C-alpha cells in the first residue's frame, strides 16, 4: 500500500510538472519585461533610479504577505488571517518597544522583533493545530482566526494605533544597503530561504505532497499533522515579518493595516502558477509576478492615474495572466 501511494505522489511531481514550472517562470519573466518596456514609454521618469528605489521600498510588504499565503496554498489550504497576523505581530513589537522593554536599552529592539515574529508564529501554530487535529477546513479556521485577531487588536488598542518607534527600528523600513532598500533585501532573503525550504528540504517536499494527494501522503509514512502545524507556523512567521516591515515603514501600527492586500496575495499566488487545489507552485515565479504588479502600480502612478484605477488594472492583469496560462498548462 505504501509503495503504491509513494508512486502516486511521485507521479504528481514528475518531469511533466517540471516543464510546467519552466513555463510559469518564462511567462512571469516575459510579463515583467513587457510591463517594464510598456511603462518606460508611457510613464515619464519610469526608468529613473528614484522610481526603482521607490518600487523596491513599496513592494516588500505585499510580497512577504504573499509568501505567507503561498505556503498554505501549496498544501491545498489557505490562510485568510495573514494581514491581521501581521498587525498583531506589529502591535506586539510596538507595545514592547514603547513599554515593557524600555529598560532593556539597545537589547529591546531585537527582543521586541523576536517577540513580534513569535506572535505571528504562535498564531500560525494555533491554526495548524486546529486544522491538523480538529479536521476543520482551513478556510473556516483561518476566517475565524482573522475575526479573532481583528477583535483582539481592536480591543487592545481601543481602535487606535501605536506610533513613535525609535530611529534604530525605523531604519529597517527606510534605510538602504548598497543602494538597495532594506525592506527589499529582507524580502529577497525571505524568498530565498522559503524557496530553499520548499524545494530542497523534507518539510517542503511533504508540503507539496499534502497538497498533491493527502491520502497518499498519509500512507507513505509522513506525519501529516506535524507538517500541517509546521507549514501554518511558517506562514505565521512570514506574516509577522511583513508586520515588522509595515511598522518600520509607517512608524505606526493599527488593526487594519494592509487589509486590502489579502485578496491580492491569493490571486498573486494563483497568477504565478500555484495550483488552487495544492501540490504545485514555485517561489521564483511568484517573486517575478509580484514585481510585475509593482511595476504596473508605479507606472500608473507616474501617469497620474488614481490608486483605485491601478487596483482595477491589477485585477484585470491577474485575470489576463491566468487566461494566458491555461492552454499552456493543459499541454504540460
């Protein structure tokens, strides 16, 4: 039985799918190049160093939230609480920096950041435990977590915000290293680490297997419950990292920051080739797809278009990409 199940899972990750991954990567790279070429002609100043620095500063918060969404999607699940997990992580860090850890001096910043990431990880851990051991559907569990975290955040802040972070913390969201904004470097490191985990570790392989065929994965001897908890914890930590970026960029945090990103993170994952039912998807096409979305937003902003129109164009772009992808994927 275990042998047959292993064969079933192995066939799901066969060279046939590798060809599909290559197509996703090629399509995302071509779309990014086409977007840059289009706006270099249509938007004055698009190719300037200042504009590219601005894009690199704005992209990471949405991009890291998308990474947080990507992991559960590959497993066949979803995490609708990523934005509010990010907010709770930011609130935890801000509260500690402003209050409980003031006496810790310089050590307060790393301790507060670690606590914020831990808060995000704890949120994901609890979701993973419920999904794994109760058997409730991830959509329902994470929807409940989203409502709980939102209510908790509003209760703790009384609907207000926490602001006034120290300069050392704000440097995370506003400084640069070798001309590259720190948020972009953090995102690239996070994407690289996640790509390694998903493609070259047992945990990453198991996450793909769960999304491909849950029953076969159980029969092959993988501890599905343990992997489920790990993947949602990882999603929570990534969401917490996004919360750190938003807090450092805006110098404040409140419940609702980044709420509009939720559906975009889901669509971005699907646009970049993640299977809506789990099992397939790679990090690099997602990174390129997110860069294309940022190029569109920045290009339209330079053209004087409203933010609402740019959001509508994002939606149209995502739909168009999925329509273009469909015939290629059928052939693979």
